[in-house]
């Protein structure tokens, strides 16, 4: 009789464990489905592109100093989909090199940008990169060589 009571108690405990397990599984599946729904809505609203990832890049080369030719000075714009990023500028002379970095927010510099830095930002936002050069007037064009648009 005592053995029968233990068997019945064991069966009830086992059955209760199965019911609790099924209930927990149902809740876990519902939570996963809720997460999938949130991600699907977010992808529909924001698109599948991460707006904070660097996506616009351009290098603008120029002769910053009269003593140096060969367009050894440059400004590099690295910008995300929101227009935030940096412009890295290197001014190269015969005896020294100076490097500057300026922050961007919404496509505009937090500090004043030089004309060359503005050109790099403009080229990056227009998708002319990765390397551009000055054309007539204020126009920009992709630089020739390995990284030109025609080579892609």
C-alpha cells in the first residue's frame, strides 16, 4: 500500500513536471515570436542597413604647400548613414607632416572645415569615393587608376 502511494505520488509529480515544461515551452516560443515581430517591424521602418555603420568614404588629394607637389596631402572622410563621422587630414611638407581630425555630425563639421575637408565630405556623401580629385571649378570627379568608378 505504501509502495502504491509512492507510485501515484511519483506519477502526479511527473505529470505536473510535464505540464509545467509544456507551459514554459509555450511561453518561450511566444517570447521568440515577439522578438521576431519586433525585428521585422524595425527592419521595415529602418531598412536592413545599419545607419551607424561607416558607409560613405572619400579621399581628396591635393597640394597643400607650394614647396611640395605630387598631391601628397589628403583629407579622408569616413561617414555613416546619419552623416556622423570624421575627416582625417594630413598636410605633408618636405620636413614635417601634420595630421588633424575633425568630427562630423549630420554631414557638418563640429569645428570649421577647410575647403579640402569640405570637398572630401561632399564627395563621400555623393558616393564619388573612394578617391576623388578636383575638376573644373567646384566639381569633383573620381580619380583615375585602380579605384576609379569605371574600374569597379
